[in-house]
C-alpha cells in the first residue's frame, strides 16, 4: 500500500514511503495514481478523456512505426536494409556516388560494387551505379511511405472529434508491405 493526498475527490500526490509529518493522506492500493478519483471509501480510475484517448492512439501509431523501421526495408531475396538514421545517411551517400558514376563524373567504387550489407549480414550485389540507385530508391520509398502513413494516422487522430471517430482509425492498416 502507498499513501496519497486527496483534494476535491481526486488523488494528488502519491507517497511511496511514509509521507512527511503533518500531511494528511489515505492509504491506497499500489495501482492508484494521480488523477484517480476517491469517493471517501473507494478509488476509481478516471474516465478517459478525448485528449487521453488521442494520446493513446498516437502511442499505438508510433509503436507500429518503430516496429516497421526496426525491421528495415524489405528488398529482393527476403533481405532487409536498415532504416536507422546512420544507415539512411549511408544510403544517401551511396546514391550520390551512384548518380555521379552514372553520369561519368567518377568511376563506380569497388567498395560499393562489392555489395550493400543487409540486416541479415548478406551482401546485396551492386555491380552498377543503377543497382545502387535502385536499392537506395527502394529503401527510401519504403521509409517515406512509413513516415507519411504515420503522419496521416496522427493527423486523423488529432482531428477526431469524438471517441467513435477515434476508434474508427485502424492503426494496423495501410502500412507498406
């Protein structure tokens, strides 16, 4: 059990250790947090607010986004290209080099021709600048599709005018394959 202060029927401060002397508290179950309601004898979880439900929906949207980004961009052969910030920067540098090599401004480096290392630690062949550009474009498009869908879902969640409209937003649908 822990001790909590009650003000106008609402839990305020939660003390996990004995409260300071002179502070009026009541004992509360461990699952009680600030904002819970107290009717004098029983604690009740507060009714969810629309803002709270929106925040929960955004958390679910972000969780789906994070899971997809962690899994990487799927490419031919069942492999995946990492989508973390550093990997995307490396892909951008490779694509810039591929663009310059395709125009004849410089040769296609052996380091890229040897292949891009997938998340599965398998080389993805990049024999030509065009292969490098295709890989960067595939990974970039997949990343952009995730980010744009996240934004669409967040916009819909933030614009929802009631709980029914918010519930109608399926955070598991519409993501890129």
